C-alpha cells in the first residue's frame, strides 16, 4: 500500500478505531433496516431470457387462446373410479375447491360433456349436455368413453382407468396483465431508443407498480395453494392426490429458496465458527471475523431491499458465498498477524496492525477485484437471474472488502494484544510440507498428473450438453417431482408446447383479388360465391373447411407419433367429435357450418376457441411434452417438428410458429453454451490483464492462470464425463471457481516474490511460502470447501451440484496452487519483482 494512503488509513481507522466502528455500524444499521423490503422471486418470468424475441409472441398467443393460470390435481382412488363412494368424494372435492374466491372453474369427469355414453345426435346435444354428474348415465359406457374419446383419453383419465385429473382454473387477473403489457411496451421502446423523458418516468412508475402487484399476487397464490392442499388433505383417506402446475412450482420453489437461505446461512455460519475455533483456538479470532461476516450479510440484505432486487433460485446461495469470501479475507489477515510475532518480536499493537495491513492490502485488494471480475463476467449472460446474481456478488464483495478492512483492524486496536496461536498437531504444516516435498523431488510426476487431468478434462468438456429435464431439478421426495412424473406418465405430459399454423399468404391475396372483382362486377354472383355464403365460416376461412380436414388430422397423427409428446389436442380432435354427432359421416362444408352454428356455447368454448382463431385462418395444436422422457432433446425435437411440418405437409416456413414454455425454456438452455464461452472468455482475459498489471510480467501472468484454468476445467470435464448437463446454476461454476481460486494464487505469488527478495534462492523461497501463506491458503480452501458442502442440503438439485462441484474445484485449485503453481515458478524462474 502506498505510504500516503497507509498514513491516511492509520490516521482515520487505526488511531480512531472506536469512531470508525461506530460509523460503519451506523451505516450498516441504516442500510440493513431496508431488509424488511427483501423479496424472493421464483416466477416463470424470472427464468426466461432477458431479450427473448419469442416471449412477446408467446404472450400474444397465450392471451388469444386463453390457456390461463391453472393447477392440476391427480386423483387416484383406493377403490373403483366409477363407484358411488369415489364419485361422491370427487364431487365433494370439486365443490370445496369451487368455494375458493379466485377459482373460476373446476373441470373433472363429473363436468365434461358425454357424447358417446350412449351416442348423441346434434339435435340432442343442442337440447342439453349430459355429464356424469347429472345422473342417469351408464357408468361403464362413460368409463369406455373416457378411455377412448379423442378428447378425454390420456388426459382426463389415465390409460389404466385408475387415475383421473381435476383442472382448477383461476380467474384472469386483468390488473396484472395490464401492467405487464404496459411495462413490456415501454421496455420495447426503451430497447429501440424511442423512449421520451416522460415515458422513461412512466416506465419507472409502471415497473414499481408491477413489482408491488406481483408480490401481492404471489402472496395470494401461496395462500390459495395452501388452501387447496388443506382441502386435498381432507380427501387423502379416499385417494392418492398430487398437485401440479406452474403456480404450485413457483410457490414451492420460493419455499425452497427461503429454506436454502436459512439452512445455508445457519449451516455455513456453524461450519465457520467450528473451523475458526478448531484452527485458531482464540475467541478473538472467532468474534472479529464473525462480526465482519454479520455486517456484510446484513448490509447486503438491506441493500437488496433498498434497490428492490429479488433473490431467485440462482442467487439463493449469495449469503453463503459472501460469508465464505468475507471469512477468507479475515483468515489471511489473522495468519499474517500471527506471523508478525516472529518477524517483529516485542512490537506494539499499532505496529503489528499497521504492518499486517501494509503487507496484505495489495494482494487482498487484487484478490477481491479478481473475484468481482469473475462475477461481473456473468453479466454477459442473457438470463436475468444470472445477471442479477453477478451484480449482487460484485457489490457484496466490494462491501466485504471495505467492511473487513475497517471492522477487523479497528477491532484489533480496541482489544488487548492477541496471543500467538500455535498448533498442537500441526496437520496443516504437514500437508504444506508434503506439497513442498513433491515440488522439490517429484517434478516429473506432478507435471504428468496435471497434464493427464487436463487431457481428461478436455475430453469431458467436449461431451458437455445443456439438454436437461426440468423434473430432474427436484428430489424424488418432493411433491413437484412426484406430481410431474405421475401427470407425465399417466395424464398426457406436463410441459406445454403450442404449434401455430397460419394460412398460406397466397390465400389472403386471392381473397383480396376476389373482393376487388366482386366490387367491380356486382352481378358476379357465381356458384362459388353462393356456396361460400351458404357454407358460412367453412366457406370463408382457410382452415375450417372440408378440404383441410385430412391435412389437419395427418398433422395431429404425426405429432401423436413422436415419442416425447403426450396429449395432443387441435381442431382434428374437434372434427372427430363432430363426426360422432354427425352420425359418423364425413364432414362437408355445409355440415361444418351447420354444426358450428348449432353447437351450445359451452361446447364451442371447449372445442373451438382453444384451437382456432375466430376467422378460421389460424390453427393451434396444443401439445404436452413428457418432460420425464429419458431421451428428451428439446432443441432437436423443435427443429424436427418445424422441418417435418414444412417438408412433409407442404407448409411454407412463414406459416409455422412454435411457442409455449417448452420453447422459452429451450431458448434459455441453448443460451447456456454461449454464456459459458462468454463468461470464461471474459474472466480469462480480464484476470490475465490484472495479472499483467499487478506482476508486470507476461510469464508470471501465464503461470498464475494455469492452475485456475485446470481447476475450472476439471469440474466441467467431470460434469461432461458424468453426463450432468449445464443449467442455470452450474453455468456459473467455472467463472466463480476461477474468481475465488485465483485469490490463493495471488497471495502465493505475492509472498513468493517477497521471499525471493530475501536471498534469491527459489527453492528456499518456495518452502518459506508454503510454511507461511500456504497455511492461510489451506485454511481458506478448507473453509470454502466445507461451506460449499452445506449446499448439498438443498431440495433444488442444481444447487446441490453447484455446491459439490464448486467445492471440488476449490480442492483441485488448492492442490494445484501448492504444487503445480510452485513448480512452474521454480521451472520458469520469473525475475524478482520489487
């Protein structure tokens, strides 16, 4: 640290320690008071790409065809599905659910129209709808219809006839969608640079209103789901029930985040206290680091509440990371302070603390900066939670550096002279000496082992994929997993995919030409125009006519044939139902028009509105994907569907659109590869630049980066070899590993340079470095590894992988720094750095 800066630091912090601590604690308390505004977010929107062009189209289609917000309850009775006891219990369950305020409807086998139990005619259907709940129905015929109907089979009742489903549809929240649309429109203008100053202010207001309303809506949804589960519990004596649906997953994931924050915070804190006590065995060396950790975490919680940032599943471990990073800063200070007892015996407290700061400030600042760079590299991602995580950690580490260099030294100045700690069983010394021995006498084997690790890592990295199943994010013991698996396998799949087919553009041109010709010749009332008028919608639309029925049904059969697809519904389903009420006779344009006009509104709402636009020029195929399918390859499946629709069914590319959560989630996965390359590339380049700036030596910069690349590569390679795909959590491992592991590299090289200045003996400098800073590296690495192991307690599988693989990366980095780094310094012998 420069002499002028050190003198200023000494005048402000070291000579006025009490005032410094009071001031910093006041700031922490003021900012920390905003922690009451801290919020969590696990909504589907939080896991989408920041600027996904498919998102706007998805919202348009979702609003047009009204898929809405709904939950699904799977109901597997202990007795026969059609028994009086089961139907009465099912009726009671349905009626209880309907009493909830936000529930708009509950669809079950009691409520759907029965057309083939026995077969009804169009006139009979027009006079009234027959349901299982209306009574006087042959239940065996109804069972047969549920198992064979093109509309109900594999969706309302499982193929074995033992499980049924209830769909709970919630009322559409117009306020939420109005605010969402308004915010989206203003954000689009902002991205195009068309936002005025007034609209900029309006965007800020709308965003605040949307965030506030979203929090209220999340609380309301959580209360509704709790009420639904309470109702379900009253019926578990009669059946096995599972709850599924997006809002349920969101609510449960928020519970997971809250649990993770608590478990990780308490667990890591417990580990840290245990490690500090075990290593240093002095209460002061426990209390001061914990005070720094507590201040940093409280400050960060308050800061997040103050600026309105939400914590997601991606950033739920930020408390653990901040605790670990803050503690590692303090451990290096403690170890250096302990060394000073031997270096300057009899020195007073001010001299000891000043020398500790003087010798550790530069490497500590550089280590903090490199870690910040690692997290800032996450900003290159397109995924909003990953971007926010990068900002959170970059800001948090900055606070940790400042608070640690105020609270820790000032705390030392207020206490009596701490006693030097010694080791009864010097395990750490034995380990660092063993590493030094390897460097001195096992040069060849060391280089060979790390070269082999590098080759294996490259092989594993080449096998990395992003194809993962959402169901695998959760433990099999969770209701999310169990419900998704049952619905996937028994009730037609879970993940929605919509395939939209537009009319051929040439159809509109011909239609316009025909209108012009009719206008010019008012007597042009030929046979075709007369038939068109008689046929109503079937004569004026592109898809709703007898000529397109065969094509639509072939497309549905094709989609049904795909291994990854579950239930497929479309106008082909509607046509097949219409043929049934038409006496099983083929449909022509006149019969299509007649049936369309005579169908009851409830039937039209169920069979037409979800699958065709009002003008009949746009079709929607509603496909549910079996997410638990082991061989599921999202991107390949979407490409195959699009290609086959164009080439096998002679559709033009502009007619085919694929949308839905399946598409949006696939976009996130595909962006992970780009994000991985970008983040590692940015981290590598920036840290190399920082090494050049710090060491002023290209040779030293290259030496320093090698062990850290090996540690990150080892983890990514192991994931590839174990067929563990990248996801929104593991995508951050490589950048974070390099950023944190490089801290020890900087401390070691900084100390090695100092030791070289003593006698110019590289071997002796290496041994002294191992015996001094090597101990701090071992302490911090063990602490970090133990801290990350706590993440294995999460219910969220990506978090478990994140904790275990990051811990492994830190272990590899520690070994590499104490062996390979030292060996490279011995072999390449960089010049002495003043």
